C-alpha cells in the first residue's frame, strides 16, 4: 500500500470513492489544522470535506452532510502511532 492517502475518499459504500481497505487501515483528517472525526467524505485537490450534521438522517437513512471548504490534510493513523510511542519513550 501507498504511504499517502488518496486525493478523494468516502466512507459511504455506495460511493465510487469508497475504499474499504484504506478505511480499515485508518485515515485521519486535519481540516484547517484541526483534527476532525466526523468526516463522511473529503477531496484534497478541491479543498473540501463533507461532515455529518448531528444525528439528522435523510429519507434513505443516510446522514445529512454539509460541505466545508478549506485546506484538507489526510493521513494514516497507524503512521502517527509510532511517533507518539517514540515521544513517550523519550520522556521516560
């Protein structure tokens, strides 16, 4: 697998941008420098994310989303874990 997340990714299995293997690996999103945990879909090249709006659902049961524009920084969560582990070891 590549060390860089894809340009466009969605957590909805019906989307053409869905990739289950990448989602199992764990993809994190920083939007405008802030960690976001409720991202449904993102696109780095176009600079937007779609986030869920509370617990509201549409008539098909999918979460309602809003599109936010700004700088998007995706990363793999498993890559961040060793860095945090090294910092914890250095502190001892």
